[in-house]
C-alpha cells in the first residue's frame, strides 16, 4: 500500500472529507499516481493506493462543506485527534 499525504496547518480544523475512488487498468509498469484536483481550497489531501485491488482513493479535507463534484462522496468529520 502506498500513501501520499499533503497536510496543511489547518488540517485539525477540517469538518468535511471528500472521497474520490479510481480504478487502475492492470499493467506491467505503472505510471505515477497524482491527485486529480489541481487547484483546491482543501486543508489537506491524502492519496492511498491499494495494489491488490488495482484501485486508489483520494481524500480531500475541508473546513467548509465543499461544492458537490460530479463524482465522489462527502463525509462530515465528527472528530480529529492530534
């Protein structure tokens, strides 16, 4: 499992998480996996790659509820520990 994280100073103030799940076509040599949302006002973002399932998931964290995108799920965060 591969994890890429970009935590901002306001991560602990996040109230919402936005999840985008992607499938990867199996291949012998993979290309680098990058975040799909380039410019975004998120407090932090995490990318988790699961090689067993040929999938990866992006999580974006926000202080305010994000505008609903065409794909993905929005979750309310109840508690974040430091």
